[in-house]
């Protein structure tokens, strides 16, 4: 939609629009804690990544936070401890998350605790992953279509992770069933820059997520400047308390792979 | 002579210079004189002044035909210099002369009243090339835009770059920035009262133009000479015609255009009764074949009856409808759907104007509007994976009654004081929910269609006074309270056709603004030059914003995501204008602030509103060079927009995420631009008149900031950068206009 918006403006009035990199003197702030964790219903070692914010001018990437205490508690009583494996990366023992269970992740850094709660939704399996072709402004493009049956009568949110030739795309491919609750969903996943070509192996990992995580990730896509009219950016509401950024999600997963013809 | 009624023509009695008056919106005037012989002078800019000796013995009706003066020879006419701006108590008012608009350079040569308005002090553009505007620190939806009394809900085409007002069809434009008279109500910041041409009652005329973006044609003619006439005017853009030549077929299937149709007819039944029927219809369409379709537009209709009870009592009765709607269609196989949304008004207005005596002019009347908002209906074929959704319609009834008196107290003091009583009833027909401060639903009650869910009642005092220091100097003061019952929800800084209107509800209360202003008005050199200085302070309550991360698409519970706060705006406006002569124009300067406070934004501290641009300067010059050339130029300078920049960044799932600082705590670079225009008029004295207009937008090719985006450096992914986008570079254009 945003892309179309820009496209039509450009067509409409043959804009002589121009972009240039500018130098801004940006204010700075004290670093904040950033926590990133997704635990799943796979019997695996789950990770929690702890880092801090950096200044705009700094090099991209995570600034690790070491020596944190990381504890995952299930409402049913299970407690799982995480240990730091590499700086900022904390790993659990093997554990299979239980759909419907409420999980609380607590991270303690320098005597300050940050916790977040997430309920693991019920699993939704992928039916199939197909290749389709769409014509967009004269270019016939290869895209993939993810098919699944959305469970009727309950609210579902999804975050699809897309890997191309085993390389993860940074985009969040978010879906909600607000418009297709209980239906056979045919979800077109647009992939560009670069477009898909014959031989590409596309793997889609569909994660079910709860509403707070969806809202958090949706806010991120809104402030990430993917074209469209400029909006007033606002910081997304993390599900962590005490001012930590990032998110904690308990998710079920389903995977499918296709090789582009 | 066209038989067109003139609005705001000045009527003066030579022997009694203090007694002047002006024609109202229907060309009606009334003046009270003692018995005797007088010389009456009637003048209107662009017309030859009319003088007549009148003998007053009893009440008399005098209809006057003014002759249009040749535009270019106007310099030699020594017409009466008017000083109404000094005498009248009304302040915060600006009038646009349609004859001036055609010479002022604009983007793509499309003359546009909304963009010309933005050159006046206190009125700011909502964005470059955008027809949306902010008045005295208020939002775009706080402007009441009336076309022949019908509200226009989305006054822009092509995502904001053109206004819906085809200036061929427009007779008069008046904007009130403050001190609105009591007959107007419903919006906080301003009233923009636009009147269409009535149609030539004497003879048939044709007028049109061919421009870079669009072509226009207007026909005016009498049905019955001097009694009845019509005007019809159309405009269509043709940017998409070029797409037909595109090499690939899918682009050829694309559509992209807008059109406007204005029509008006009038019939003078007898000496005492005139009826008018006018309408507007406009639509934008864009679409990609087999993929996507989008169309939106306004339709308005006004039926008016003017009745003269006597020479002192005049009434106008109007039946008005207005509708705005949009439709979005997704045509992709398997996921087809259409979304439809609309707002519709039915309005009855009855206004009286009574010239009680030479000291008091009364205006009173009532206004009833029924609003229906259909926020969104999603339909889909059975083969689609998308479900149909219908969001409940909302309706409301807005009632108002007003009375206002324009009074002369002694020789020097003039007052306009009035009162408007307005009510808004939320009508039933659905489930009405309440939400707490966290956006959690606290109750849901079903109300039948016949139920009144809630009524909001407000008293709106209006007051304006002028004290004349001498013939050319006065000081003025005004106080206005305005109430707004409809609210436009927009997340973006540009206007979008899909912006959602909501009305008052159990959660959303009427927006209320109180404004006080003071002014000093001074004319020089026999009213050849006008100077004014106004200061204002405006407080606004029940202002509306979204919570973070709100999804507006077909959202049943959009109110759960709204937060309410306060606003304030204040400033100084200086205006210096040369009205007459070979060279005319103006300089406007505004120094102002606009701020908001919301509990959930910026820790509840006051923050700069997006309408805030402290310094704003406009220069307009029009020069009649020789017999056939008119040269003009505008220059605008303003502070940059208030925007929010990041103060840190972090990494999540391999992506760089920016952490933003104080809301609107930063500013883009200053905005400035020079536009030039030259018009070559046809040889005078011929029946067929044509002119060429050449214009250059952004003459020195300034890269003004439109948006600033933060992103990873594509050449070095380990670094981030700020990228500024500018929309319009230097743009020349040419338009050919004709009239016969």
C-alpha cells in the first residue's frame, strides 16, 4: 500500500523529488537495556539476547550485556535458568514450550530486574508453501504464497520469518486474522531487493505470537520508514517493564520450504 | 455586466461618509437615511464605481449593475479607496479577490484558492504543494470549508496536491481566522466561506483553459434574460493519458485522474423571491489493472431561497446535502475485497438579517444538521479468503440557534456581539462502548435507533469591537468560543483520502476553543496602503491523538486507541498590503507557537505541535507591465517543521531500530521558495479573449525538506544515516486560457 502510494504520486505529477544524505546533530541518551527472546514449542535450547542502545553515529550491531541473571518461569511451575554462552547470549537447557502456557521471563542486570509475560498461542500448521507469479507494473515477479487454515473464533497473530538460501530476511512479515478469521488463508509474501530467481530456496517459519508482541512488532514496522506519508514516530511499547526495550515472545512454529522454479 | 451578485461591494453615501455598508453574501444591502437628496456611490474592486443621486422619501429598493473595468486599465480609474478594514469591528478576516488569484504563480500553473490562501498571515500550508492548511496553530480538520454553504469534508485531490475548488466556478472567498460571526459554527480554527458564480444573466459566455495537468471549461448563460441563468464548469486532469503510450500493457491498464463539476442555476421568481440551486461533484480515481483500485470524492448540493420580507428584513433558507466517500478494491485473485467508507450530511438552515435602524443590524437564525458516518464496510466475494466486516454506522444531530447584532455606539465605537447555542446529540443504533485511560473497555450498551445516547450542549459567545482613532486608524478586540463535534483522525502529516472522521461519543467530547485577539489597523495614502497587526491567544480542549502503534484499518474499536489532551496557540500577525495601482501586493509575517499536552505523550509535558512554525513570511507582488503583460512573483520563508528525531538505536532480529526522543522536539531545515509568473493578455477590445500564463515554481531550485528518513547506509551496512527527501525542484508550466 505504501509503495503504491509513492508510485502513484510519482506517476501523477512526474515528481522531480530528490534524496540527499544530511548531517544532523542528534541528541543522545543514557544507554537502555534491550532484550530479545523467542521461546518456541520446539524441543531445543532457547536463547535470550541482551544488549544496550547506542548512539546514532555508532557502528550498527549489538553491544552485549554480560553477567545478567536470566530466568524463565512457566505459570505451571517450571523454572528454567539461562546461562551466558557468548557475551550477551544466554542459552537454556533443552525445553519444549507448551501451547496455552503463560511464561514470564525475568532478566536482572546490575540489581535491576526487567520482566515480560507472554502466552504461547495454540499451534497453527502451515498447509503448503507455493510459488505464484504476479504482474506488478509490467514486471512478472516470482513470489511465494503461504497457505494455512486460520483457527475460527479465536484471535490469531503471526510473524513469519523468511529465509532465502538460509539467509534470514530482516523484515517482519506480520499477519493478523482480523480480516480472515477461520478461513483458508492464502498469504502472499512479497520479497524484493533482490527478487526471487530460479533455484532460490525459500524457507518460511510461521510463528504464532500473542497480541502484545504483534502490537510491538507492528509499531516497529510503522516507524521504520518504508515509504508512505511521513508519520510522527513513536517508540513501540515493549512487553518488558522497567524501561527495557525489545520483546519476549512465546510462540509455536511451523515451517515449510520451497525451491523456486 | 453579467447580472452576477457581488459580495462585499461597498455602498457609501457621499454626504454621510460614516454611514457606509456592504452587500452581504447574496448581494443584498440595506441602508437607513433621513429624508433628503443624497449621492450614493457603489464600488467593487475590478469594477467601475457607480454613482447615483437618490431622493429619499420612503423605503426604496435600488438594484445596481456595476460594469467590469478592463483589468489592465484599472490603474487610471480613480475609484473610491475603501477603508472597511479599519471601520468594521470584524477582525481576523481575509478576503481573496478571484481576479488576483489568476496572476499568482502556483504549482503546475493550476490556480488554486487554497494555496493562495496560504500566502496570508496566520494561514500555513500543511506541507509543500499541499492544499491542506493550518490556521493559527490549528489542525487541518479544524477548518470549516463551505462551498455555497455545504461543508466539504475532503478538500483535496491527488493525495493533497490540488484543491477541489476549480477557481473558474468561484466568485468569492472569505476566511475567518478568529472572531467568527455567530452564524458560523462547528469548527475550532477557521471558517472558509466559498461562493460559486451564479451564472451570467445577460448573455452566454464561455471560458476555459488548457494546462499542463488539466483542462477546464465553463459555460454561463441566461435561461430567461435578467431573471434566470446557469453556470456549469468542469475540470479534468489527464496525467494518465500518457500512460496509454507506456510500452508495457499492465501500465496501460492503469488509471489516474480526477475531475470536478460545479453547476449552479438561479431563478428570480419576483421582486421578493429568488431561488438558487447549486452542486458540486468531484472524484479521484486511481487503479492498477487486476491489482488495485481506489477512488474517492465529494458531492454537495444546495437549494436556497432568498426572500425579502421588506426592505429591512431579508431571509435565506437553505437545504444542503454533502457527502464524502472512498472505496478501495483489492483485485488480487483469492484475496479480493473492497472497503467502503463515507460521511453524509443533511442540513437545514434558516437565516434572517434585519436592518433595525441605522445603529443596529441584526442577524439570527437556526441550523440543523444530521450526520451519518459509515466508518468502514469490508465486502468480499465468497471465493476470497477475506471475511466481510461491517463497522456500525454512527449518526448525530447537530442543532444551533444564534443571534448577533452589529451595533454603532456613538461615532467611533462599533460592536458585533452575539451568542450561538449549539447542541450535538449522539444518536443510537448500535453498541456504544466506554474505555478507561488504558484503552480497556469498561462498558458496552445497545441503543436503538430512536434513542439519544448522549447530548452535548454548548454556549458560544462571540464578541468583536472596533474603536476608530481617526479616519484611517482603529484598534479592535475580539473574543470567540468555537465548538467542534466532528473530528478527523489522521496519523500522517499529509492529508490522506482514507483519513477517518469520527463524531462525539461517550468517550470523545466536543473540542472547544476560546480565542482572544487584539489588533491595530492603519491605512495610509488615502487607503492605498493597508497595515494591520493582530495578536491572538487560543486555548483548545479535548484535542485528540492516537496511542502508539494503532492500526486504523477497519478498526471497530478505534476509540480505545484515542487519547485526549489540551492545546494552546498564540502569535502575532503583521500584514502590509498595497491594494491599488500598477504594482500591488502584500507582505505578511507571522510569529507564532502551537503546543499540545497529553498525559501519555512526552510524560505529560507540553510539546510542540506539528502545526508549529515560529516564523513565517510571505511576499506577493503583481506588476502590470505595459498594456498586455502582468508579471507576478511570490516568495515564502518559514521555519522548518517540528519533527521527531532518534536519540539512540538498537538492534533487534538483525534490524536497526531507532529510539526516538521528545515528540516534535527537532526541526527540519528552513523552508523557502520563489515562484514567478507572467501572463500575456490578449489584445483588448475583442470579444474572444485569450491569455497565456507562464510560470516557474521554485525558481532557484531549493531542495526543501519534505521528509527525513533514518536508515542503514546502503553502501556500508554498519553505519546509519539520515536522508532528506525533497518533492519539487524547479517546475516550469504553461497554461492557455480563453473567454468569449
